């Protein structure tokens, strides 16, 4: 088992950040929260993180633009994984996110099962199982 892993969740909605933080915090992740893309880009320019959940629909900078800038600038350290965190789930939108640099898509509203699925898909499910997590 790995030591605590770092995850950055970027979402303009505090309740969405809190839900991810609670679920993944209990699973052994250290969760950092940011409410906007500009703040996340500035932080990622100076720090490494293993996983970033990016809300697609944020004011100022969309999650897609933040993803593009992370990839182009090599921000967040080697091996960083980016997950589109969105309510947009149409097949053409999914394809656009994946070809735009995202590694996976997590559709809102999230559940323990969907979160576990994305972690498994990315090869990050070895921290701690989420099955002991209490519902909110």
C-alpha cells in the first residue's frame, strides 16, 4: 500500500469539493481543494500532485482550458493524471474531453462506485478501499 497520495479537486462549487474530499480522504488520499482554474494553474506550476479532478464548467477558465494549459506547460509533475469532473456525459463530449488531454471522466453526481471505477481505470485503486466509507 502506498502512503497518502495527493489529489487536487478544482470546482467552483464548495459542496462538490467537500464530497470528493470526504470520500477520498477516508480512502487515504490527501485532498487539496481549489475553486478556480487560475488558482490551480498557479499552484501546479510550483507543486506536484498525482491526480487532479477538474470541473468542466467553471467561470473564467473552463476545465478543458485548464487541462490544455497543464498538458502544454508540463505542470503538476510527471505522471499527473487529469479527470474531467462533469455533468456532461454525451458520447461526443466524452470523446472531446479524452482527446483534449483528460485521462478519464467522472460524471456528476459522483458515487463511491463511480469514484472507485475511475481510480481503478487509472491504476490508482491500491490506496485503501472505499467500501468502509460512511455515506454522507
